[in-house]
């Protein structure tokens, strides 16, 4: 099948830096800008380049996106893994930058990290933007975590055990993904390539399976993670997609789930984004999403002294 790439605006300049972290160094992508500092946290098997399209859509953004521990450029960072480790790494990044505060943006798992960071350290993270993640629903007792992760993120877990003969084969694997195929462009191609490690013909995802398991376990079973978005010190903007991880009609968050979560509207504003799935909501951000994030940044006062 022949695929054509949609047109897109030129990608902003991206710089890279490394930040000291427990056990080594955290790799960070940086899109320099004149606006307030923003730290972006990616999903459970993703990497920092998941935010390329958002960086391009908000050219003033001074955006820092780490490859989280156990992924891409930070794959060699050792355990212990889990959401608390990501919170500590995020604080380390902020300290390294000499910043007292920053707005956090998190997608999927990264949204859970952002909510937990704001619950633990509201003085450092006065507002968080949560993109199709961060609102937890506990797993039933006795649930097999690997099976539940497989059910939730599907092919993303499968690929961690797969090898690929060429980079082109890895790209083709992602281009066939039903949630990504209609949105394929150079942003996504670079994002996929950033994940790849090894040598042909044994190329594979850089994601460390133990890190994925630990992070997924926290999302599904950790009481503090489940309570984070409900803590009164957390101020958040929550976006949720219309469709699911495989572009299926049932979304990760249904309207009934949002209603029954009883989020405090004084602290958490919710935004349903029609025409999007779990991935396109970030990789192809809508004008409403971009404008809302811009408004959050304009309205959030950050202290740096």
C-alpha cells in the first residue's frame, strides 16, 4: 500500500541536553522559546518527540521534554522505576534549569506523573495539563497486570518483545497502526525513529519492559496515584479524546466515567476533543487544544526567584 504524507509546517529547532539523575543522566529534548517554561511528559512506551507537533503549534513555548527513565535516550537509567521515580527526575530537571516552577503537560502515563507531581509538589507545579490520562480507575483485585496492560495498550506492549530487520520495517509497523495511519507525517516518523535501538537485523524498541511494568502497576494499583487529581492543591486542565487507543469508538475515558469521577470544576477544567483518538489528540492537536493550552500558560503566574 502506498502512503502519502500530509503537509505540515516546518519543525522548530530542537536541541538536546542531558541532566544528572539518580543512576546516570536524563536525556531531554528542548524547543527554545520566549514563553514560560513548560515540561512535557510522554506516555508509557513513548519518548520526548511525542511533543514535536505541539512544539510546532506553539512556537513561543520554551518546551522541555525528557525521555523518561527506561525509554529512548534515558533507557540506560536503572531502576527502581515507577511514577515516583519520574516525579523525582522531573524535579531534578527543574532544579538543573534553575527554575522554581513550571507548567507540566502530560500525555497518557505522563499525565499520571504530572498529576502526582502536582499533588506532591504544588509549589513547583502550579498547573498541569493532562492529555487523555491522569484520571485513574483502580484495577479489580487479583488482576494480572501484564494482561491488563496488554488489554489497554495493545500493540504498544507487543512491540517491546519484537525485533525488526530494518528501520523501514519499524516505520511500517507504526504506519499500519489504526490510530496513527491517517495522521502519518514527518513528526511521527521522527518520533518512531527516536525509539529504535540495536543493530540490523535485530532492531527493537528502546523501552525497558520492567520500567513499563512498574509504571503500569502504579497507574493501576497505587492509591496515591489514584487520589492525585482529586487533591485540593492540584490545578489541572484535562483533555480527553473521543476515540480509543486503536481508534475504536470507545474512548479511554467515556462521558459516564468523567461524570462519575466527580472532578471539582473549580480546580479541574475538562475538555472533550471530538474527532481525536488517544494518540492523535497529541500528535495532531486541534485548534481548540492549542488555544486552551496557550490560555493556561498565559493565565498561570510562575515564580522563578
